[in-house]
C-alpha cells in the first residue's frame, strides 16, 4: 500500500512538471498580461537586490508634496521598490552641455503615500532663446535575463512622454495606451529629462524649474540650472560610429518615417549602418559573363542618410553563391571544401559589377555576409576572398583570433568582438596587426547585448572612452530594432528566433495596430539608446578639448609672432608673454600667457621668436633654450646663446661660446634637428628677413668690419674700408640692401655707418651706441642717438630715425 501511495505521488508530481512545461499563456508578469509566451516552465523573477538601509524620515515639505525626490548615478539602480538614502536626496538639478548637444538628466520620486495623476512640468526663467527640456518617464517592465532563459528582472527601459498627469503605457503588439500616471505608496517613478542646446545659443547659465504635482497634494518646484559651454562638440574626421540598423524592419516605410528614423540616428551620433538593402542582382546569364545589378532600394536610403548628415560607411551583403552554382550547373555542398574555379570567377565578376555600379554614386560601402565565422568556415573564407579579389571592400565580424589570423588578408575592415580588445594588450595587438596589414580597425560590443538594457554605464563606456582608448577606426553597436514577435513581450519570440527568442532592441517601435509594421508611428527611445549618445558625446568632448588645447597653443603661438606687440618676461620659473598695445601700454582684458617652464635664474636674455611663432629661443646663463610651442617640448644646448630667427622658416642662427671672449656662428635646422658650423670667430649675427643671408659681427678685438654671408658661410658682401674702432653693434635691413655698424667701445661714441650694397654709398649717422629695428619695408631705421655735452662727453640718448 505504501509502495502504491509513493508511486501515485511520484506520477502526480511528474504530471505537474509536464503541465508546468506546457505553460504558454496568458500570464501576468509585473502587472502586464501577456497573451502568449514561449512554452515551458513558468517564468520566475530574479532575486531582487536588497536595500538594507531604512528610509530617512521625510521633511515637512516632502510630506506635504507626498514624495521624496532623489537620484542615483546609474538609473538602472533605481527600482520601483528603492528607498532613497539621505545622501541621494536632491534639492536642485544641474546640467552642463555644449552648443548643439543633447544631454540626459534623471531623478526619481519615492511616493510617501498613494499619488494620482502626477504632473511633471517645466518653467523657464528668462527671455529670448532658451535650451529645450523634454520630460519623459522611464517605464519599468519585465525582461528576460538571458536570451532563452525563464528568469526575468525588472528594468527601467522605455522613455515615454508625460502630459498633464497622464503618460503612455505599453499595451499589446507595440501599441501604447494613455493612462493616469499614478504611484502606489512606497513605489518609485523614474523621471527623465532630455536637454537640448541649439547650436546658436549664447553660452551662459539658464534657470528653469521642474514642477512635480500630484492630485490633492502640494506642488514642489525643483530648480534646474543649465550651463551652456561656449563651444560646439566636434567629431573626429577619421572615426566612425556604426549601427546594425535592422533596415528590413523599417526601410519600406514612407519617406517621412524613414527620414525621421535616420535623423534621430544622426542626432545620437551614428555615422553609418550595417546590413543595408543590397538591391537586385541577376546572375541568370552569368555563364555568358553577364551580371545585372539594380541598387535602387539602397540608393533611396543612402540619399536620405546624406540629407541627415550621416557620413557612412555602410555594409551590404547577399548570398548569391547558390544562384551562381545553379546557373553554371555546379552541384556541390558549398559549406564544405574548395569551390569550383568557375564559381569563384563568377563571384568575382559579381563583385566587380556591384563595385563599378556603386562607384558611380560615391557610396562608401563594405561587403558583409557571413557573420562571426569560425577559422574553419571555408564558405566564409572563399566568399570574402572572392569579393575582396573582385574589388569590393569587406567587413567581417569575429570573436576568435584565429579567424583574423586565417582570413585577415581578405578583410578590409576586420571587426573584432569587444572581448578581444577590452583590455590593453588585446587592443594593442589588434591595432598593431591592423596597421601592419594595412587594414581598418573596427570592433563591436555595445547596443542591446545582455546586461545593457536599461543601463547607462555599459553603452556610454563602450561607445565613448573604450573606443577612445582602443584608438580604433570604427565602433559598432548591435542592434537597433529587432523584436521577435510582439515588440512589447520579451517572453515570446521562439517562433521568430528559436536560439535567441528574447527581443533585441536598442529602441522599440510604436505601432498603431498590434504587430503590424506597416502601421509604424515612431521609435520609442530607451535608456540604452541615450547611453550610446552620451558615450559618443564623451568621445567628442575628448576630441574637442584636445583641439581646443591645440588651438590655444596655436593662439599662444600666434601671439608670439612678430606682428603682435608682446612683453616677454620670466617669473616664478616660467616664461610669460603679455600682449600689449602698439604704444606699449597693457591691455586690461588680456592676461599673460604662460609659454613654458624654465630652469636657472630669471635672467633671460636675447629672446628670439620664429616668424610663425612656432619656436621661441632664449639664453639663460650661456645656455640656449628652444621651446616648441606646438609640441610643448624644450630643447637645450649648453655653451650657446644669442639666438636669432629669420621672418620665414625655422633656421635658428646662434653663437657657440668657446671662451669668455671667443664664439662661433652656428645654424640649427629645427625641423630636421640638424646643427652645423657657419663661421668661426663671430661675436654677433642678424638674419635677413627671408633667411637667405646673415650679417656677422666679428670679435670686437679683431678690429674688422661686419660681413654678409649666405647660409653656406660664403661671403656675399664685405665693406671696402677699415674700421676706426672696434665694433659695438650691427644691423641688416630686411631686404639685405643696407648693412650698418657702430664703432667704438668707449665714450665718446663714434659715428654710425650705413653701407648701401646696391650703390656702394656709405651714409653717416649721428654718434650713438646701438641700432633698434627697421620698418617692414626696409626704408626707415630706428637707432640710438647720443646726447653729448659741450665738451663731447656722453650725457644720454634719444631716438633717431634714418
């Protein structure tokens, strides 16, 4: 009897298990009824993460309003059952964004009692042009944890509008219904703000107020500060963000719908799409060498992509091998072994035909068919090789190194799985291998993979800083909108995709009629979609700020150019440049620019600047320093000084000291970093403006006149007279026509002499000590004119113009 009872219980238990395995709906999961689910055991919720802290007692204002406003860094961590900690409460919201940027901001309200018809509004304080603020609600629903599992978790994902106490809620088959926005006592609602700054909006701070008001409760206003930065974000010229576009789902819609989808993609930073429509190819006459190709569907979408500013590239693909084999009468298993040479030649012909046709339209495209082939996949190897040899560029995804090692020669854009490149050594290997083989470096891994829905961090990091760190050429997200059966039912889908029935959607479709794609209304954004936008903007911030830094360096460089009045001085171990007015007075609104750090004391002497402001040379303690303004790099040469630049080029002339009284003239080509001796026993030197000649002053004790030499050191001009006294200073006009000198090292000062190289005349100047500068046209010279007493002694100086 006991044996019979045990058997009866066992059979009953087995029947219950069989009955469980046949659950197919309708079922209710997290407040939503699903009419059909994939047959199997009941779906169970994943264990919820426990929040061990107690709710902080609310303030009087919070009690009057009926809720506590709070926020967390990752919106996924805000659950309907969350309890705000004291540190998470908010009193205001702050958003910072560049001109033309979209920026997301979120906060949550924890209901202290049942709240009905919660209205969320925005009020601006200011006149004129303002940023726009769109208010949405993040909808919580149940989603599978794995592709085919029977476990689900609660995730905030859909971003739905709120209007006058009502919001849209998902219903059946992609349709939405309007219901009051209510919260039960203890329940949380996640509010999403999307801020946009027009590209022509003036920089500054703009003030708004976010109002939250439940029926019968006191309204609360949360201040919102929006800070607009004084620049626009730029995109790297050679970097691309691609997206698996699922064009098969929406590509046949009206032009207005398609254009709206593409515009939204472009606003989120997407450049190109994979798996675009291939068009029609006819290989029925390929035995006669005839292939016909019509890219009309592709051209339609490509034209609209260009209109919204999407730069490409795109991928297209088609499995045409079986049709070719049939047309050629080839009977073989194409998935095994080598293909017939006739098939390979025919496939190359197809590739050439498609390539030549699309070349007419200037489309940047890649061929892409077999997805994630293994190293042993001979079909993929031969397919991609034939298309490559036929002139097409190929895009190949893979998650094994062996695939790249075996097929890499036929890949123009190898696309690595994120698992191969998400660590330093992996990214370095992939990047170096692609550069060595002359390939582009693509990788994929963001989008709507497991663990990415409803989260901000994964997509933001992958599309942003990881892309930046890998220095890849393109980053690819998978996949835009690929629902399996009912778009709003994550528990069906096995009939559409038996291996991965879970919906694969970065965004979702809003339909007018359940499960009718032709009734498409618009896309429904999600948190993971906005996270992609945030990640792309992170990269753009890094790129833009790098460019702004480079611009600031160039600006500092331009300030150092000769045509800008500038006071250069040393202070606090650094060299500074202060723009001044032409009359020498300071400009109050302009601050000094820190040029570079210096070593030694602050006794900087004999400063020279290249004509384009690229290089700054100066002497400290008989050591020559050359600062590269653009690269922010310092070069140093001991025992050298007295630098001088021509107005054109980067040839630095300087003196190399052999002793206290002896020195030689040297030339330093800074672009080639090459130094060479120009002439020995030189005490001073001046460039001609165009860098063709130099005036050299010999050692004052040698009692010789100055000479003019070429860059090879050969003498071009030597005055035909002897000096009456050792040389004090020399000058050379910008065009090299006039060579001047002052003679005499003691008082009273001697007369100055100007030698005209063209006519041979010598012009005398009043007694003085030094020359200052020439006018740009070389016709006037500013010099030091000595003031003498009656007895001929030196009393002072005044300026003279010759």
